[in-house]
C-alpha cells in the first residue's frame, strides 16, 4: 500500500514553548492510524499542521503527494477533518449546517442534496434534520460534527478525539461508523487518549507524549516492546499512601517496575501469579489496605507506562 | 466569489435568527425614531412637516426695510409656512411667546431702516465709518425650537441680504428697493431662491425646502432627519456585531473549519466582510422601508437613497473591521462597538444637528460615517438627487477603503486563525 500521508519532522512552537517536537510518521492508504497520547501531548497541534490550519515552524508533510506548506489548497481537497471541539452553527439546523459545509467543499445542486441526505442517514439524524443544532444533545452534536467531515467523501479523514465527553452508546455508534467508513475505503487518522479505542480501531498506532512520537507500530509490535510482561494494578484505600507502597514493592523479587498512577500502584512483572502473594504480603507489612487487584495482559496502556512511567489517563 | 457570497448569506441568515440582535438592529432604532418624533412634536397636529408657524411681528420701524420684512412674512410664498400676526407692543408680543401662543416674536425697532440706509440728502460715503445698525430682535419660544428656528432663519437671511447691500453700497436688494426697482414681493422670492441655494450646499436639521419651481411647498419632515440618524447610529451596532462574529467564529471553531476547507484566507475574510455589509444594508433598508410605510417619511430620490445606503454601510463596515482587528475577544468587540456607536451617534449628528456643535467637533465628526450619511440623507430629503451626493459618497468610500486596508494589515499580522 502506498503512503497517503508522510510527515517529516513536523515542529510547532508557540512563543518559547514547543508543542510538537519533530514528528515523523507515515499513513498507508486504507488503514486506520491512531495517535494515542494524554492531554496536551500535541495531537491537535499535529492535526492542525497536517490540515494546513497552522503552518509548521519547521518540517513538512505531504498528503496525497501534495506538500502542506507549498500546496495547501490541494491538500485541503484530499482531506476531511472532524475537529476535537464542535465547529457548527448552533442557530442553523443540522441540514443547513451540512448544506453550508458541503458548499464550502465545492458541492452543489443535486449531488449536494443527495449527499446531505446520505450523511444524515449515516449519522442517524434524518428525523431531526430540521431542528436547530442548539436543541441537540451532546452526542447528536458530535454526530453532526462528524457528518460535516464526511460530506465530500475525503480520501483521508482526520478525527480528533471524536468521542470525548459523550455517553457510551453514542461512543459505540461513532466507533462503528469509523470502522464502516474504513471498510468503504476511507483512510483515517484518529487521535484519542483512550487506549481501548486505539486498540479496537487501529491497524497501527503512534504514541505521542510531550510533543514527541515515542513509539510507532502495530499493536503487537508495540506490546512486544514491553516484553513478555503483565501489569498488576493495585487499588488502595483512599487514605493510604500509594508512594510508600510503590517504594516498598520496588524491592520485591520479580517486580520490574512499580509506579504510582493516580491513586493506584502499577506493578510490571514477568508473571503476575508468581509475585501476587509477595505483593499482598508487603502491603500488609506496611499496613496498607488493598481494595482490589487487576491483572492486565500487555496492552497499549502498559506500553505507555513502560515508556513514560506515567499513566495515559489523568482521570 | 461564490464562496464569498455563501459565507455572507449564511451570516445574514444567522442575523435574522438572533432575536436579541434584531432588537438592537431594528426595533431599537425604530422606537427611538418614534420617540424623537414625539419629542420634536412631529406627531402632534397631524400635519406632515412644518406649516403655519405662528409668529408675532412688531414693526416699530415703519420704514422701507421694516415694512419689507413684514411684507416678506405676509407674502404668498410664505403663506403656508408661517402664520404672522401684527402687534404694536413688544411687551405684549413677548408675553404671547411666554404663554406659548406663538413660536417667535420679531421686534423691528424704530430707526432700523435709517440705521442701514442713510437718510435722503446725506451723501453716501462708503469710506466713512458707518454706525452699527439697530438690532432686530427675534424672541424665540424655547418649547417650539423648530418653528422658532425657521423664523430666525428667515430673518437671518433677510438681514444678510440687507447687510450685503449695506457693505457693497447700492447694488443689492436694499439699493434696488431704494431706487424703486424692486418691490417687497420680489424681495421675498429673492430670499426664497437663496434658501434653495442654501439647501443644496448645506445640510442642517432645519432647512427649508423649496421645490424646483421655486414656488410654495416649504416643508421638511423632521423624521427624515431622525430616522436616518437612528438608522446610522444603530448601523454601528450591526457592523460591530458582524465584526464580533468573526472572533466568535474563531473561538467556536467554524472559522478554522472554513480555513481548512478548500477556501482561501482571503475568501473567508472577504465572505465575513460581505456578511457584515449585507447585514448593514438589510438593517438600514428595513428601517428606511419601515419609516416610509409607518411615518410616510419622504426619503427622496430612490437611486440616491440606494447609493447612499451602500456607501454608508461600506464606510461603517470599515469601522467594524478595524474594531475587530484590534480586539482579542468577541466581548471586547461588543463593548468597544457599543462605545463607538454612542460616540459616533452623538458626534455624527444622529441626535442633534451638527450646526450646533463647535467647529472642532464639526471637523472631528468627519471621521464618522454617521455625519457623511446624514449629510447625504438630508440632501436627498430636501430634494437633492444622486448628483448632489458626490461629496458624502466619495468620503464614505474612501473611509471604508482606508479602514479595510488598515484592518487587513492588522489581521494578517495576527493571523486570522490564531487566537
Ligand atoms: N495556541 C496555543 N498557544 C500556546 N500553547 C498552545 C496553543 N495550542 C496548544 N498549546 C499547547 O500545546 C500543547 C499541545 O496541545 P494540543 O492541543 O496539541 O494537545 P492535545 O494532545 O490535542 O491535547 P488534548 O487531548 O487535551 O486535546 C499543550 O501544552 C497546549 O497547552
Ligand atoms: Mg486535542
């Protein structure tokens, strides 16, 4: 598969703060590529440069063979963008929004009308098409926001955290839509800070943190980086001190790494069953009460933890 | 070009859905126009325009000039406009005014003619120092400023012709009268012609309209002053509302979204500007239509009105853009816009004729689209046509162009996508 997107050392600085510190990656035609990273990692900034909204401070990218810095107009015709924050006219109806944005993408006449109807069907809002967007629920607005990005059937669709702040049902619908679109041949660049979404959707994942791409590959490739390890997540009582426990556990035999993530302690080990008793014993010894324990197979979360020593989610 | 129009029309549509904005754009100026109409007495008496202004004339001079002035007021030409009554007692006349029985009293003192024209027999010596003429008094009724103002205007005009004659010797009206070549009726029509000239060249709240035949119809509808005054003032609200929408679209993400569609920065900015322009034209258009329908305001030459609206909105749009280019948040545009609206409203003569302002304020008023717009609308209401609008229209177009250039420079420096 040829590359539809090639990013070369993209850098973006705001004043003396560097939000994106030289990101290089490719996206193959037909795949779903996820950029996984915590808040403030630089996902939106990267998308803004790729979609020609902001000029990169240095570096360049080509999309469909066109340079984002030299031929932005050609790039814009290849891509569709679903921005992280809703970008809609609340005083217009869903249909009016779709018609306006369709026109902005050069659609008109019959093809516009039929495309708008198609998209309304796709996002499940045909019935409410004539209501103003401001009367919609958060989930419905998100769906319109996505619909706008689909109108002109872009070859490459950027979706910037499209599921943030919505109910599980709408989230499910959105993830299914993404998969459908991909089956129909659309290439997708999807950003998220949910490990599960990246895991479910993507062929390949780039992990981004503090403006740097710290890992890149298929899920298997990435989890192999962590090695044949498992993660124990220890949930402790509210009044307990996770730092103390983490320190104590670091000395336990078989523990590769023990870190505090929020109010949990994550322990990376080769085999969870082997150290379980020792871990619990150590906690008891320190008088720290463990409320529950999860054992996790290697996953993207573990990869992130392994690479940064921090949890992906800060909630 | 198409995209420009699409963006502009979208903004117009959004404006008509924003009820709060419509109140400011349409209802407020409309109600204020009515209010100003009541304050100025436009709706009392049921007649349109000014007519039959009651005036008391006390002619103590009883010689050529005094009689000429009295006859001027009694002439057929002014019959519709004024309703003169004669009196011989200045005190009684003043009392009539104080008790609101008439708009003004004119007291022509004894010896007025003699103070102007040397008595027969004395040789006329233009180099000799002449005594100042005895003053004619216009005792005005403060509760009827418009009527009193017109009476005063007529007397002033008469006196300026007299003064002209006095300075230039005998060539003018006085000389002609003295030599019997001109009778008082002619003086009246001479004065009328003069008013007509004044109308063409100047604009004031209270000017006299003479139709081209030069005959009767002396009429100026005050609402033809207040209606455009209010429309122009609230036009400043609309352009800052439009400017605010640029920043609002930026923070609500729709501006960036337009910029990442295959649309150039220039098209997006142009479309937003067109949107402001269309909103302004729609607003002023609706207000003008409403006052023609509800108040029978005569706006004058339709083509002139159209061109003037377009030019005034263009100039005002420039201000809207400049305010926007300087502001950081939509709220800042809103508050700056409101302040500018009031300042321009006052400075531009939306409430009060610019003639009442000191000269430096009159000069300052030239930076407002309001002043030029008022100039144009009054010219039209007084019977002027597109031909007479060259000055205000040119000024408004230059104003708009300069302000656009300045705001585009500012926008480019800050980048329209970045916050
Ligand atoms: N216009 C700006 N000016 C200054 N700093 C900015 C600007 N935009 C973003 N940043 C900073 O750049 C960094 C990256 O921001 P970005 O929005 O790209 O992160 P993100 O990965 O999309 O995060 P989130 O998951 O919260 O959306 C953050 O630290 C942010 O504060
Ligand atoms: Mg983001």
